[in-house]
C-alpha cells in the first residue's frame, strides 16, 4: 500500500524533490541507482543550480538519496524487500484480566539500566537534545524568575510559557491564547486531568487500537471501561465504527492520538479530523486529543489537529516537550476548551502548581526561536532513523513480517507470524540487554501477542544494526 | 489554657532557659522586666558564665527576652492581653453545598499580585529561603545528572534524594530506607495519590476539623465523603470521637496533619500518635499522615510522627520541601508502607516521573548538611514572627478574640465574635491589598464563619504591623 507524500509543493526545489521522490517510490529509480548530476538536471529541467542543489539536499536530509564522495548522488539503499503494512485492527471482543502492570513496570525499570538498548520506550536519546543550550537557559531562568524559581507558579502555569504555547499553536492552525492553556506535569498528566474532569468510574472511553499502554493503564486505573476502536495504521480511527458506537450511545469520551499515533504511527487526514470533531460535537461527546508527536513530522509541513476544527470548546488538546526537548523537565500542557475551570480545580487540588524553573526554560526556548531550529534537526534525524531501522527489520526479520511506514513520531509497529509470542521474545531479548515493547501491552484484550513496537529514538549505528539482527535471529531461532 | 514547653531538658543551659521561660509564662517575670545580669545569675545558680549566656541566647532566639544596648536583658513585650485559646471544634452536622472553589481560586490568584500582603497562604517569604545556595546547587546538578536533567527520573524518583529522605527520617524516629519512598509533585500530590490508592467515590475520609482547604477540596473532588472530627487546637484529633467513629465502622481512611496542623497549629502528643496508629491498625483503617510542617518546630527537638510507631505498613507518610526550601521546585514524597505498589502504579499512570533537576538539587542540599543549617535559621524567624504577629492581634483586634498558640508551622487560627463574618472581611481587606483566609474555607459544613487563618510566613516589620492594625480596625468598624 502506497501513501501520498505529505509535501506541500510550494517551493520550486520541493516540486523537484517531490518528482524524484515519486520516481524512487515507484521504483523507476531503484536503490543504488546513480542520479543525474546537478548540472545535467539543470539543463534537463531548465531550473538553476541552486534549486537542484536544494532539492538534492532535501532528499538527502530525508535519507532518500545519499552522496558518495567524488562520485555523486545515489538512491539510498532502502529496504531491499518492501514489507507489507499491517491491516486495520479489528479489536478482539473477549477481555483478558491479566495484569500488565508488572510488564510495564519492568520496561520502565529497563530505562534506568545503561547497559540496556532501549527499543521499548519512546524516549529521545540525549544526542538528540540541545542540552548545552538548555543549561544556559536554566541559569538565565534563575535570574528572571521571582525567587529564582523557588516561588510557586500561578496554578494555571507560567504566563510567558502559556503565551509561547499559544503562539506556537499557529503552526497547526490553532488560534489559542494564553488563557486557554494550563500547564501540567508532562502530556500524560494533562490527559489524566482531562479524563478525571470528564468521567466517573464505569464510564466508557473510546481509543484507537492498538493504543499507548500508558493511556490504557491510566483509564483502567480510573475505573473506566475502554472501547478499543478499529483503526487503520495509516489514517487512524475508522470513522464508520466510531459513528456506530456514537449512535449506540456507548461512549462518554473519546481519546485520540491524532498525529503519528503511538504505536502505529497513523495520522488522521485533515478531513477525518474535521469529521470527527463535528461528529463528537453532534453527539455531545468530548474529545481528548493527544498531539505529543505532532511536531515530529517527516514531511515539510506540520499536520493540523482536531483542535484546529473545534469551535465550541469540545476538544481538550494535550501536548508536552517530553518527546522533543526534555522528558525530565516534565513540562506539558492542556488547552481544555470549555472544561478549563474543571482542570484548574483538579490541578489546584492534586499538585497546586508546575515546577517553576523548567517551565521558564521552555518558555525562553520557544520565545527566542531555538525550539524551531532544534526541531528541524531532530526531525531529520528521526526520519533518517526510521528508514534505517525499518530497512534493518526488512533485512533481518523472517518472511511474513509486516511493518508500518510512519511519516513522523518515534515508532515502528511490527506484526510477526501468528505463532510468535512477543512477550516471550521480550524475555529472551532482555537476556541480551535489548528491551522491546510487546504488542500485548497496547491492548486490554487478547490480541497483538504477535506484534511489537520498536522505538527509533536511539541514534543509528552498527551496534544498533547488530541488535536488530539479533532480534531477527531470536525470532527465527526460537519460534 | 497553658501549654507545657516542648523543651527536652537535656542540656544545662536548656534547663536554665526552661526555668526562666516558666517564670515568664507564669508572669512572675512580666513584659518589660529587667532580668538579672549574667554574672549575678552565675553566682545565684552556681553555673558558669557560658551556660547562662547560652540560656539567655536561647530565650532571645525565641523572642521571649530581648537585649537593650548598654542596659542588659529584658522580658520581651509579649501580648499585653493574653488571648484565650479557641475551644475544641465540634463540627456542625448540617452540610452546606456552597462552592468554595471560587473563593479558593481568588486567594491563589492573590498570590500572583506583588501589591497584595499575603496573610492567607502558608508560603515562605523569599527572604526565608537559601536562594543563592540553591542556584549553585542547580548548576551543579546539570553536571551530575544524566543529560543534565533532561532525562526521565526513575518512576519511583531520584535515588540519591530517596536515600537522603530516608536518612532524614531518623530526625523523627523513623527507620525508612530508599525503597520505602516515592517522590511526588509536592506534598499534596503525595496525599492525592494516597487517597486515590485507598478509596473509591462514596467512601469516607476522617479529618481533623478545621482542616486545610486543599485537602477538603481534593477529597470532595475525588467524590469522597468527609467526616470532620472534633479536634483540640493544642493536641489535635479527639481520640474518643475517633474511637466511636471507628467502632461504628464509618471510616475508610483517616488523614491527619499530625504536627503543627494547618490551620490550628495543633500537634498530637507522642502518646496520642501511638494510640491512633494502634487503633487504626486494629480497625484495619489506613492512616495518611501529612507531616509537611514537622521540621518547623519552635522547641528544641523535632516532634515524632505516627509513622514512627507504624510496624505493619498501615501508615502512608507524606512530606515535601514546599514549606521549608522551595515551593516552586515541587519536590515532595510519600512513604506509603504496604501500599507502595499502588502508588508506583498511580504515579506511572498520572505523571510518569518527577522533575529530574529539582529533585537532584534537593538531594544535594540534604546530603551536604545545608538543609539542617537552613532550617535552624528558618525556625528562629518563624518563631519570632509567630510571637510578633500574635502580639499585634492581641493589641489591635477587638475584645472577645481568641487565638491559637502554635509551637511550630506557619499559622495562627483566630476566632472572632459570632456575628463577624470573615468571608465579608476578606472582601473588605482585599480592597486594602490584604489577603486573609476566611475560616469557612476550612470546612465543608456551616461553621467557622467567624474564624480566620493568618499565615506568619512574611517577615515582621512596621508595615506588617500596620496591616494587622488595619484588619483590627476593619473588624471593629464594620461589624
């Protein structure tokens, strides 16, 4: 299954790049093929040198082509075998009462062990983060904050940060202002407050399936029933299924990861987003939108959000800098629409305020444009990683393996042959200091036992290739 | 009502100080009286100069006596009128459905306005905090932490910090180790996780009365019924009333602020603590102990905790550095006994981890002994403030005013004549940029309308005396 490139063809060089990309995708240009020289392409297309050079640079930054010294540009060695996409999910009906807490706890513990290669959690490697610049901003923040950050922030959060988040919302077509925003202890804390504001134990929350285990456990812990909805690995939640459930009045609240979903990498097309917002508004069901991966797109423009289509305040938007800047800072936020008063009250009751100093650092980072520069590099690296990781999976995993083709975010979702149990694979891989996320964690039902999620947040290198090769060997040898 | 001094008479100089203190309390020595010279007292008591000097120094540090240059020591000008203590609370039976959220929200907003004199919230003034030293430790922490604090902490919290908290528990007779401790976003977040771990909506939590409005709102927000228990402003919860409620099987969980309670300043005597722990253990009712003010004692030794008597893990101990070091750091912790797994799971689901960098700074501060030095000075200042504030209340408030005599913490609880409504007083005082906490906030029932809580966290000066005088004038003039 092919997917349309996300590129908006506004600039000449992007148009050229898009044409070459299409030829690569259509295998007109094959892996290893030499591309025409810049000079030659100038003559052929009638554009100037700078346009062609920029186009090649763009394609190189996206790992589609590569330079070989003193030789020229070549099509990158993309997956030799192109793997199929997994099918849309059809969540099982039977429930399973196994407690996944133990497994999830073990995976969180893995992250504290430096000897373990963490392919399980969606955590940015330190080499992806602008640590030195953040440290400078930290010292600066002790000068600008009252009491150097020892004082409480306002309950709603650092005002400068809220202004910058509001300004940033323009990038996805939002028109928030600082009064619409409340800061939280990371994105999951924003989601938690939203769920607490909107539900009582026994209520039902509808999620895409598979779904992030953190959200599943959160919902379970709040005593909610989870309705795992059929979802497409490319376009997210199936609208027909959602309509049916809404008409049957089964849903109290809907919670979607609308861009580069965890674990499947799906992104709802803008038209789906608009339709979902209208549908939920009509049925008076609030939508919690988790957009934590939205800034990590591999194309050239930021995908929009459901919140951008929200006119009545029915969408509660959640985000953070935990995937892009500094997980340990615990800086997240919600734009909860008409539920702001409830969220303010919950935050006041449960934690009073956010950490003052890390809020100020993030505000400063957004304000002076450093965040944008940083994200540009980070996206290139993640895009590069996603290609390298999926190439390696194609090379080393057994026949019958299926894999997603995310256009952003951190994750590959891999479907193995039915008889392969990835919870057992986790145990085996763990002996070799590799931590993976078994598919079983992404559901509360009896399914996905043959799936796994791989995070590509670690930098690509030979060592990592060996680990993925080893995973492939373990799968082939054991099962 | 007189109260026994908390002084343990171990050192000679403390014995001497205690004797003089008794004479002052008994009004044998009256405000303004000249004390015998050091030399004279040496001869009289047969002790050496250094012992007597230390005794005088101790009394001076506690604002009981004062030096006049080239003249000698004098008994301080303590309250000219000694005000009565409020009686034990007898919580009203009728419930009131007023929403206090609005009032509480306004008071939190007051704290964001520099022109407002904040007598309402228990927040340490910046002059009480070791800001420069914390800033140094912050820079240091960027060097010792992985990724300079951009990386996630373990779910359970920074290990160094947990070790230091465990070591610190010795000060109240605890024997915790780092595995017993979980870090949280301040103390209220620890209390919130404990309540969520132990209750379902509809369950009943027993509290002292009056109680901290933050805890009342938290419990209400979680759908809990609140049983406000009769409490003594000196010794805390009335044991007989607790026994009755336990026998009647009314309580799912008990939540006590065992030392320097907010708002009344009561401290449970050690024998009460032990008895409560045994009683609750017998009835299989868990105890959440909020010890956030425990380190802020005005006597010479740290009061013990209920947790110190807990042998079965039935006590969930909560604390933070928000009242002592840096509210804006949001560093708190729980030692939840046998409920650790539940709390770990809740923390993982609701916020994943704590802010890495502020945890490390507090760990470092505890480790190198700076915390102890800092606390010593802070306690002296707060003790001094408590005397100055209550003297001013005695001087400027109308006849019939009753006031607590806290031996630690941040708060004076004041009972005015029945016809005086302190919610109206709040509105009036707010026009003069004074923020007070009306008594009505400290209950979910129809009571305490004639009470208020004053925080003495702001440094004492003439300006502040004028504000308290103005409050007195407003009360007298308006009602």
